[in-house]
C-alpha cells in the first residue's frame, strides 16, 4: 500500500509521521505524476485558498479530481475537508473543491484563531477511549447529504458556535475531519483510514 | 490530558503552535492596504501581515515605527479569509493587548518596529493569541520560545531586498541545532550557558533535532529563487515584506514566490515562474546599511 499526501502547503510532515508510525509507505504529491500507483490520498491541514491556487498552477486539479471521482480513498483534515466538500461557504468565489463527499462546510466557521480549541470527542468507530481533537480556525459542517455517516460531533458546550455540528464524516471511501488528528500522537483515525483503503482493495 | 473534557480549551500551546504548523510551505506577505491584502490572497498567500509601512519605507522615512492603526487592521481582516497578523513593538505588551482585542490571528513582536523596551520582551504566555518572534541565532530563538513564542522566524535584514542576513541567521540556527544534537548530557549544560538558553529547551532540541516550534524565514526575500534558497536551507515557510509590493509587478511576483516556495526543490518550476517578472525591489547592499534592525532584541 502506498498513500499520497498532498504537499502543496500545510502540515504534511505530521501526516507523514502518522502514516510512518502505522508502517504505511507514503509520498508527497506536488505534481500530477506523483499520483501514479497510489492507493489513497491525504489532504492535510493548511490554508485551503492557497492550496486551491496551487492545485491549479501545479496541474494537479484535474488529475486528482479524476482519481477521487474514480474512487481513490481520500482523507481530508480541516483545509483538506474543505477541498473534498461539495459546497464551500465563506470562501472565495473562485475557490475549488472536489465534491468528493456530500457535505456543505463554512470556512473558519468556529471563528478566528482566538477561538481555536482542543477538546475530547466520542468516536464510536474508534472505541470507548475519547479522541483528543485540535481545532485550528476550523470549518463548520452546515449540511450533510443522505449518504454521509456522521462519526463524531462537536461537544455541545451551549455557549459556542458549531455546538453539536458534525466534525468527522465519512461517505464511501472519503473521510473528513474538521480537526487535526495528525497533531496528536493518537493514530486511531489514520489507522481507520488505512482500514478503509484495505476494505476497498478486497 | 488525563480526564475527558467536553470544554473547549482555547489559547493553549497546542493551538498556538498548531496555526504555525498549518502555515508551513506557504508565504506570508506584508500588506499596507486592503487592496494589497486581496492581491496577496489571490496569489495564494497563507496569511498577511497588516502594517502601515513596509520595512523599506520605514527605513527610508525614519521616525518611530509603531503598531498599525486598528482601522487598517480591521479593514484587512474584513477583506481576506486567510489569517491576519500584525506587529507590536518589542516589549510593548500594551500594543499586543490591543492587537489581541482586535482578534488578529498572530502577533509579530518585531524588530522592524522601534523597540519599546531595551531589556524585556513581552511575556507571551500571558496571551491567548499566538506570537512569532525574530531570531538571529539558536540562543535567541530559544529565549523567545521560553517567553512563549509559538513560531520563530529569522530576522534577516528587513526592507533591504538582500537575502544575505537571513541566510546567515538560518545557517546559524540550523547549524547549531545539528551541533547540539551531537552534544552529550554534560555538554548540553555548556551549550545552555553559551547560548543563554534554558537547558530543558536545549535538551528538547538535542533529542528532536529541531526547534519546538516552526522555523520560518524573513528579512530580505525578493525573488522566487530567494524563497527556494531559504526553504532548502531549512526554513519551513517564508515571510515577504517589501519584496512584493515594492516590485514592478506585485501580483505576478507574489504568485511566483508562492509557487517557488511550494516547489522549492524543483528548479524547473522555479525557473519557469522566475521568467519576466519585471524589476525586483531595488534593494540595499549590506555594507551600505546604516541601521541594522536585526540588532534589536535581546
């Protein structure tokens, strides 16, 4: 198995470290030929507007969109979630997204950096232990299509934006999180994505 | 954390450093108007630094350089969707309090502005907003981190369009990180003494082979090849101050620096984006400088 990490900008190294811990071979993806022979792709955290510009200039936009449309498993965190979503609000008019998962997201929906936060999530598919999650200027999921499974929701603090909204979603081979599992040492979510790739291979 | 929390913990070290990690591989551009901020975002900047005068103009015009007018910061915040940073004077914690109240995403405690305190930097642990600070060597970087900085950038020599000082600072920092990694336990205490830095941070650098926070480059980047150079020397992202909007064609140059930063090891792409950009900022030769901003900070 070989997993690509979109390496135009963002926290590429942290995803690489997570995959390496799981013994999964990985490769940075900056040009179309880097997509060859990949079994899945990670779209990291970063700035989705910058990645959108660089997807176009690198020539990756078409080939990566095609690979996702043909069913290549994808895992997007934060900016990666925005790039994989069907609808993006609060972005720029020319912002691109691949529409690989039927959700609508609002960029920076949880607020600016002062509102960035850490919390614990209950994620049933990962077992009983809570998943510690880091949200950085995170997107809020505003709508979810019928085929999408919501795997975790933001805790309802009652006094914040985005209470109870989905923060971890899956549709088929596409997994997206509004938070950054790559910024903690807990590898369960990356392992879950790897198991999604394995399921597809069987 | 030992106990499950459903609270939202804000302003933590993890979220402060986290935003710096998200900016890696990107370009942060100095802008003095909302229109420039728009051009920067269009070009693929990962963040903008809102200020009233770019360093080249601060040099040329002289006088005391201070925090920007809140009207300017707010106008830029309303114009772009990417993070907005702003500068406070070294040691001027009241300017930093104002910038935090304005909800900027990062504060640069910057030697480009006129220092407000000749002995003390801001106690950055007391803030929820993260800080970036400049450094010329590893000791200075670790002192700033011990004060709470969540990102370090080389100082370079701002407003000169001359990369030589940034290269010196980056090589000093990365070279000493490698040297510290070779030190045994006893030698780490000597390093701590020589660098005037806390031994626990020296130990962390020795064990991980890197700074505890991202290391970016600033001060003198004017061309796509400059960006490629500093990225290959170990910078994780670049700040471009005067280099974009003091050039002949800012929009094209901004895009070119963004592409060169992403594809910094790919000389074909750096060559392609370097073609026909028009004149870079004129620049100042290092020996001709009368004011060395990099010497500010302690």
